C-alpha cells in the first residue's frame, strides 16, 4: 500500500486490524493505530522504502 508519509514508499497495514500499521520506535517494530490525520512523525515511522 502507498506510504502514509510518502506515496512512493510503502506502509504495512495489519491484516487482522486494518487501522493499525507496522512502524518503528527506537529501532524496534511495533503495531500502532494510525491514519492520514496522525502526526507527520508517526506517519514517517510507518513508511518504509522497499529495496531488493
């Protein structure tokens, strides 16, 4: 899915709870509720660049 902070990157949404997204906090992954109205920092923490 397009990233919450940058549409050219990717955000990973929970399958079981669609309002929650994978994000990082202090280099540890976590799943938190986020939306387009969440703070810019929270949306950036849930936006990843996928590389091969």
